[in-house]
C-alpha cells in the first residue's frame, strides 16, 4: 500500500552524498535499484536521477524501517530518513560517487509499489529496442539515458545563452502552416472549419524566418520542431529538432564566424576543445578527395584521380573505358594495415559489387587492386604494363612498398560516391578512424541546381531561396547547371550537422529561380505568393543556417542512434510503441473533418 509523503521533504539527492555529510540526518527519495538481505541486515541501493546511494536497514536502528526494507522490491518508490555513516574500509565502493558513505535507515516510507519491470532498470541490459520503447518511462530511468537527457538540456541551454548574448531573439513560428519546400513529403492536418483544406506541419521554419527578416527582427533563432514524412533511416526521425537561425545583412563569412564559436562552446560541454577556424572544402573538392559531401576527416585515405596513369599503363580495358568517359580513382591502403591477399580478393565481390555498386551497371569487375613494390612491378611488366608509368602512379599516390592501391573505374558521378563508401568502409575496417577525434569541416560552393533526369527539370540542391554567387549570376541564363550557390554545410566526423545559405532577397531574382525550376508563374503565386509579395516591401539581404539538435546531442553523448537522445522517439517504422500512435480516428472525428478513411 502506498504511503503519503506526509511532511517529509527531500534534503539531498541520492547521488549527492559524500563523506562531508557523515553524521548528518538526511531524507532521500528514490527508487529501489537493488535489495540484498545479508542475514538480518537489508542493503538497498536507492536511485534517483543524480545517482545511487546505499541504504542499510538494521533492526537495532529501527525495527520498523528494517521491516519495511524487508518487504520492498525493485522499483518501489521510497522515502528514507537516516543518518549518513562512513563505510568501513572493506565496504568502500570506489565505483560509485557515493561509495564512501551509507545511510542508516531510521524510517522507510513506501511511497509506491511497482510491478516487476519487463527488463532490469540498469545500463547493461540485453533487451530488444521494441520492449525498451514500449516501456520508455522505465528505459529513461536508466542512468545512461538520464545522462543523455541532461546533456541534451545543456546543449539547448548553451544554444539559447549563446544566441541571446549575440543579440538574437527566439521567435516561435507556426506548427499549423502551409507546405514549406524542403523537398520532403509534408504531414497534412485536415481543417475542420474548411473541409477539404489542409494545414501542413513545417518541414522547417524557412519562410517564416525569412519573413522575420523582412519584418526587421534582424537576428532570429529558434529551437524548432520540424516534420518530414520520409522513410526512416537510422539517423532520421519524422519529427526532429533544429537550431534554426537567420540574420540580416549577412555574408557567408558572417555565418561561419557566428557558428564556429557556438560549436566550440557545445564541445566544451563535454570537455573537448576544438581548433578554429574549421577547415573548408568546396563541394567539388569534397567529392573528388573524399567521395562525399560530408567527409569524415578523422582519417586520411584520400582519393586521387589516376585516370591518366591508368590509361597510359598499357593494360587492356582501361584506355577504352576512360575514352568512353570513365575515370579511375584510387585510395592507398598502408602496408602496415596488413590487408590479406584473401581479403583483397573478396573486396571486389563482397564489398564493391554487392554493397557499394550493386546495380547492373557494375555487373563487371571495376575495382582493381595493385600492390606497390618491385615484385609487383615485375608482375605488372609481365602483363605488358609500362614500368615507368607504374612507378609514376606509385609516386603520385605516395605508395610505399607493399602498400595496396584500390583503383575504381566508372563514370565520374557514381565513381565519386562509390570511392567515398569504399574509403569509409576501409577506414573502419582497418581501424584508421581515431575515435577520440572531433573534426569539423565547412563544405562550400555547392551547385545551386541539379538536373533531375526523371522529372526532366532542374531542382534546387538546397532549397529554392538559396542565392546564387554574385559572380555566377550571368550564367543563370546559359549554364544554370554550373552556377554555384552561397550555401554551406557544417560537417562533424562525417555527419552533416546542418546547412544553410545566403538567401535571395530580390523578388525578381526569386521569380527567375522559380522559373528555372519549371514552376509556372501561377504555380509560384499559388504556393509562395505571400512570400513573393513580402520580398517587394524592402527585404534586407539575409542568410541563415539550421543545425540538427538531435544529431549534435547524439554525437556529444557518443551514441550511435538518435533515439537514444530523444525522450520519446518513433521507431524505424514510424510508430510510437508506447502510446501506440498512429491510431485510427473515430467515425465522429472523421465526420467533423469531412474525411472518409480508407483502410489498407
Ligand atoms: N531550412 C533549411 C533546412 O531546414 C536550413 C536553412 O537553409 O537555414 O534544412
């Protein structure tokens, strides 16, 4: 039976007791983590969000408290009143912060009982994630998740402090709104008042933050919830939190200088210092050297173009392929990584063909391995290769004896991506990634537009409000595909932390970009008329960025799943297992909304 709190008041967190409190009478409140009965003396570990404390119930101190301790079970909620005592030398527990002391219970009140939890509430558990998510409130009681929630809170607080100091205002923008074009599917909310009409949940506050610049707010930020109805991947959630930022009269440099110190402060929360300024790479360079627009710079294995050398090497197939537009790109596996001959033979089949380029185009072998060194040179020469060209190749790549060259050959686009995956896979497999490193990077100079062959039109690489670079404006007419944007992405350890751009602030240019995206004047008006109007009332030059708060928290907490830093996340199949959302609506609700439900 649950007892009431009466007039008890907590004096200390369980996790806060230290030797300094010895002799004091304290009142603790917490959950029973463990209970051991050692011949008439009951030991309890009491847990609260700050940690654990050992409580000892001896009949000679209090018969009633001992009687109560005797009956409690795991996860019962207790109030314990007692004196803090120093533990004897042989019972000190250096593994926990309160390991020097224990509380001798004078009174134990059972504030609530608990059913046996479906899994032990402790960090090292072997239980599937479904069960954890179904009983999320128990999962969250575990110290590791408590730590993650706290870290996330500290990140959010630091973000707010930082932007406040910099003169930014946090402004809330609507959740029930009109479709915002970030390229994903919208969540729609039917209107009860206007049957057949829908609000969209914001994919980001993009248009609103730009409108705030028109409104003269000048410096805006918001820790904003965003919604994108996308198929789930390990590092995505249907709803996620973004640190959304916009400021007036900003250049690319202004944004970079604003965000770098913030990153420095956020990493400071976990005691990591970072070097500034962060390195910068153009999009083209990132793709060429790392095969990725979000390269992980914690290790080398840079990709080099070796098309000329492979063409001139004197081996068959390369000249033909390269003449047909293919490129050859290579990474060098260091000899000391000790990749076995057997592994190399399997690389092509298991990694390259099955996982990296599993489409029909790559049905034939297009990953080649070459070993550097005299013996290998002799073998190559036997096959008719030019020794001089081979030496030039090794030299260009800085390959030393017994280093292994992996050379991929394909059309440039797919090859860049494939080499990027290969680089990452080999970096991981050969343990070249320093797990203690934190490497930031700015990726700049993205193309403004990308030609979508399926839709037969240009689409924005970021979003349609991104400004072209001043020097490329003239090329919008004749070579739109070559125009670069004032856009930037921030990358940390191979994760895209966020991205943004300087925006178009000129209504005529904005209309032109909509045209280039094959949007008719009518379509542009229908979707963004209010915005195009606003641009004509004195819009200052402006730009912004959005950083993924969930991802930042995940990296700082050294977790690998976003779900471990979100209190109540959705599963990979888009459901909330605890409250069982999504769920059917009643006939009554549907009628009011003017909807008919079609069940599949
Ligand atoms: N609105 C963009 C996004 O959510 C970021 C930005 O351009 O500020 O990805």
